[in-house]
């Protein structure tokens, strides 16, 4: 009996050891799976910063096909399609993401961004409306301002722009958008002020410089603003100002500004030459 008890205990010990071994293998496998998830997440972050966004798109398309229930991979695919200038393809990706566990309010805002870029403004507005008001980010309010602008809801647009400016340390772009909104409403003085603010935040933002000149031209102020500019930029801004003067009916002033643009940078600024030739041709005809 003693031998039987010893043998039985040995078998129990072996079974327990086998159970431990099996359990240990499972733990190791789980650990490796966790490591793989972490590694893939890191790779996903890296892929979103690669120079060629289409490389990131190809990577995420492949990984989404292999892991169709992974919200983070759908998110990466949607985000990579935007810099690849393929927003129409990003829209159905975000639609699928919205149905997965792990979709966030940030994803909804990114979805609205893709819809705006794809030209579906009504659906973008509806998507933003579904985001809780407690979710307050720069991107959300920037998009809200753009939608309000498109609906000509000026008070709402101003409120959203002001909030967006306060939620970023780099407000130049949104200040420029706000200025353009004011310009489109005919509030030229306020537009000029906002463009100046944008340039103070980012002196390399040529769009704001050009828009500022448009605002001044609309007020029949044909002097270039005192802002940082290269010789090429000066020629381009003089060209814009010249065309603004002609649009206002101040043709001779406009021709003088176009000639000044040519004199400022004749080698690199042929647009002013073409504009002058067109004017002279119209006069002679």
C-alpha cells in the first residue's frame, strides 16, 4: 500500500508539474502577445511620422486586414490617409472605427475633419454635434468655426475661433482663418488686425501676408504693411496689391504697383508682367 501511495503521489506531482508547465507556457505566450502589441503600437507611431505618408497607408492597410477588430490600427489608417491627401478614403475607415470598441471623442473629431476635407459638410457638422460639449480641444473648435463660417453663423464662428486660439500655443493658422472669415464678411479692418496677429505668431506664414494685403487693398490702402518679407515675397505682395487696386477701379495705381513688382524681382516674378500685358492689351483694344 505504501508503494501504491508513493506512486500515486508521484503521478499527482507529475500532473501538477505538467499543469504548472502548461500554465507557464500560457503565461509566456500571453507575455509575448503583449510585447507584440506594444511593439506594433510603437511601430504604428513611427509609421505615422515617416516621410512618405503612402508608406504608412500601405502598412496600416496590411495590419488592418490582419487585425480587423483593432481600433488603434483603423485609427492609424485614417490618420495616415489625411497627409497622403486621400480624405475620401479616410471617411469609410473612420466609419468602421466608430463601430469598434475603443473609439474615442478624438476619433470623432478626426472623422469630422476627414468629412470636411472630402467635402461632406452636413455630415461633418452632424458628427461634431455628436461630440460631447465637455470635450474641448483646439482641433474640435477649429472645425466648429469652419462649419459655422460655412453656415454664415458669424457670432458662433467668432466664439469658436476665439476659443480655438486660446487652446493652442501655435495659433497663426487659426488666426489667419479667422481673419479670412472677417474678410469675407467685409470687416476689412478687423481682418487686417487678425492677419497681423497671425504674422506676429509665425512670420513665415505667407498666406497671412497675402491676405493682409488683400484686406488693405479692399480699404484702398495701397501701401505694403511693415512686416517681415523676402524680395520674392515683396514682389508677390505688390502684385496682389496691384490687382486689388485694379479691382477697386484704381487702374493707374494698380499698373504702377505691378511695375514695381516687376522691378522688385524681375527674374522670378512673371505674373506681374502678364497682368500688365493683359491690361495694355485691353486698353489698346
